[in-house]
C-alpha cells in the first residue's frame, strides 16, 4: 500500500507502507471480543445496554447515546436545532476534518482557532478573539488525554452564553480534575474507532450533561420519532417529531466494545508502560534540546493515547520520519491544519491565519502507540529517532 507524503517542505515522496514492521496503531482484541460476537450472532445477545451502563459508570455522564462514530455523535448534537441556524462554531484548526465536516453539514459555519504549543489543544485567548455575536458553540479537542483548561473555557463560554461540545474522540478514560473528558461541557463525544484505546471496530458515544434535552437526541436516533416514549408506554402511538439520523451504533460494535471496556484497566496499564518507556528513553534527547516530549497539564489524568515528539524544525522532523519509515516503523503527523488545507482555503482561510497550528504540524511526529508493542519494539523506535538526529 502506498501513502502520499504531506506536502510541506522536507516532503520525501511516496512511501511504501507494505514494508512496515511496527505499525502505528493496532486494536487489542482477544477471545473475549470474538466470544461476544458469536453470542450476538448465534444467541441474539444484544450488548448495547451493557455498554451504555459500563460507559455510564466510567464517565458519570448525565445521559449517553451510542452512535456509529464520534463524527455522527457530533452531527446529531449540531443538527439538533439547539444551535441557531447559520451560527458560528469555533474549532481548533489542528484537528481531524470530521469536526469541520459536521459543522458544515448542520448548516453552521466553522471558525478556526489556533492551538497551544505545549499541549496542541485550542488556545483560549485565540478563542476569545474569534468570538462574535454569531458564535453559538465552541468544540475543543482533547488531544489524546491532554485537555484545554476546561474551567477557563467554560467561564468564557458562560459569559457569552455559548455552548461547549467537547471533542473527546481520543480521550476514553482521560480526566480533567477528576471528571471524565466529555462530561464537563454541554455535550461531549468519544470515538471507538479501531485506532482508539478502546475499539468497537467503529462506534461512538454522545455524552449529554443537561438531561432535559435528552428526548431530542433519543428522537433523532429513532428516525426523528418518539418511538422510545411509545415503547415506554408514554404515548398511544409514535409519530415524526423532528428530522432524524440513522446513526445508531451497530450491535456488532457494541459486542466488541463490551469486551474492550471489561479490560479497560489492562489497556490503561499497558499503554502507560509504553508511554513511560518512550518518555524515559527519549529524555536524553529532550535534555539536549533536540526534541520536546509531551506535556500533560497537572489538571489532567492522561489515557496515554498519543505519544508525540516535537522537533526543533521541519527538517529535523522529516529526517526522523523518513528514517523511521525506512526502518519499517510507521510514525504519523496528526493533524494537518484545516484552515490552510485546500478546502479551508475555499472557505476563505489562508496560511498564516493559525500560525502555531502550522508550525506544530511541521514539527511534530506521533510514534507507534498500541498494546502489541513490546519493550524491544519501543527501544527500536527510540533508537531510530536517536540515530536520525545523530546522522
Ligand atoms: C479529534 C477527533 N475528532 C473526531 C474524530 C472522528 O472520530 P470517528 O472516526 O469515531 O468519527 C477523530 C478521528 O480520529 C478525531 O481525531
């Protein structure tokens, strides 16, 4: 398989991914997931309610709706009518395009804000600069367990009567001052894509704080009808109440997810060990000023989803990225800024609008991070990084 490069200075051309020996990402599946799948297929055992209960216990969210992805969870909130038509939603430029896509598809306008250098999360001062009379919502991204200072952001949002949807797609089992990420804002989303710490081979969750609005999302996920209320005996018949979306989680994903959530502690412990080994083995380079290691603010409890390093410049990063790929190690850049992307430019943005996002996308690199990495694998990756910087 071939993947194109990144279109920045230092780009080295097409990369032959078939030679990869250490993958960037792999799900951690075993017999438990397979057994649950066969229970669903052969015994019609539905795990959806179990998953809802487990997630409720872990996150403490007011109400949880399971969806096909984090993107569809964001989409149902944005399309729910709770935000005024044509209003503006502030998102970081340094994020996955899904956030901008769902804002646009809900008929709203994405407004890009810049990020913090240390944590790569949205910069609250820049959010402040981007707020207008039309701003209805802010969607901060928690970058793999490191979050924006939610107290500060929520204070700002409250002053202007703006909603917050936390994009906690990468943040299953990560916390801010003891609260699960995604439960502090008006709503939050989590992803169970196969690249995430906890995978359902797809799937997502919408976490709602104000349960007074729950019926809106319940109906949207029932083709816009009050069928759930009917099944509870609250109405004589069900009827079309609002535009809906067919984006419920697949029962197959719920079966896998139930097994994954049952081994959350094992996953958390394994990823922490790998993260700490990277940190220890690369600390010499950090002391020498050749790289910066991830910063986890003290208000966060990390889920070790991401281990990224920041090089002194784009040339050093590209040297390391090329060296790793040459050694069969897959290391990637997440994210390419949205404002300066081809579609971001079509929306009227231009390079220079979010300078820190551009700079960090040019300097950062995410190292392989998954449960199948052995101590030897991590040592090999670190050796390749060191050699790239020496050579
Ligand atoms: C920050 C962020 N938000 C949202 C998503 C979309 O998640 P999903 O694939 O579950 O829709 C991703 C995907 O990686 C992401 O990185």
